[in-house]
C-alpha cells in the first residue's frame, strides 16, 4: 500500500536550518521586496511634477491606483516570512538573482 502521508518532510522544518542561511534569506528577501516596491512607485507615479496631476488623464490615475495597490500588497508580504526550510533556500537563490536585476530596473526607472 502506498504511503499517503502528506505531512512535510522531516528535514524541512525551520529549526533545522542554520542561522546564517536564515539571515541571508531574510536579508535578500527584504532587499528584493523593498527594491520592487521602489521600482513600482517610480513607474506608477504620474509623469508630471506632483501626484495631484494624476487626475488629468485616466491612464495616469489607473496606473497610480494599481501601483499603490501593488505596493500595499508587497508591504504586507514583507512581514510574512517563509514557512519552511525550502522557502528559505528558495529566497536565497531568488534573492541572489533578483536583487541585482531589481537594482538595474530601479536605476533605469529612476
């Protein structure tokens, strides 16, 4: 009879990972999410001098509202950490690739 146990693997609890890996994952995750928030804010702001000119054209207003919604969602995600050890490993790999890319995007969007 096949094993139908759906519990997580024994080695995937967060207590089994090292403090260095956990710290690296948290720092890279925080840096990536903060950079994406900044890129989103730069892209979603109206092209004129002030925020109040977003009401001039409907496209600017929609882009501004969507940008604020995405920034709020990302801010909420900033305070939710990974649930298991695989999540920490994923954020280390994603952070190593995503942080430089987000920095490049921020530089070009600014």
